[in-house]
């Protein structure tokens, strides 16, 4: 097993560090687009979870711009990152390596949550809450979409 085989798990963990729901929302969108993940993914194949992940991803993008939004490093924020990074990291890992992919994604997401929070606070001071949030959204969504697009393949009909 080469490290590059697990790179999508690492990258999706990085996305989860800044936006906890983006990894699952992007994978849910890929599933709607008939894309298959290399690793096993059961949860987001159920319509309730798939559409729930999409709704939560959109809600997070909107809610993040509010001044009352909690820091991503509060307990529930870290817990959401652990769950999302683990599910997405496992799904993007090669079949049979899902646990390793999940562990790598979580191992990247948690420390990077502190780093991305520091970056966001610095950007917030320079360009404000909304603009810094939109820039971060674009970077994280772009990373998530590119990672999932590169790691998935079209499912056979």
C-alpha cells in the first residue's frame, strides 16, 4: 500500500478541519451523481442520511457567517469533525483500508481545526466575518469537491 493511495483520506480530513459537514455533503452529492467511493460507504447510501448530509453542509456554510457561530474547536465542533472525517476518510480509502483512511482523516482534521481557526481569526480581523468565511468556504469546498472527484468513479448502471 502506497501513501498516495490514502491521500484522498488525508485531504478530506483537511477539509473537515475547517468545515465539519463538507466532507459528507460532497460525498453525498457524488453519490447522487452516481459516483462510487473506493471504500465501503453504507451510511450515505440511505436517502435520509444522504439528504441530511447535504442539508447540513449547506446549513453550515450559511451559519458560519453568523457572529454567534461557535468556534470549530468546541467539543461538539470537534466531535462533528471526528465523525465526518472518519466517515469520509474511510469511504475514500481503498477497499480493505477504510479504518486506516478514517484514522488518517481524523488525525489530520483535529490538529488542523486549531490551525484553520487561527487563520480564520486572522482573516476575520483583516477582511471581516462574512468575507473571510466566503473565502474559507471556497477553499474548503474546492478541496472537498476536487478530492472526491479524483477519488471516486462513475458507477455502472
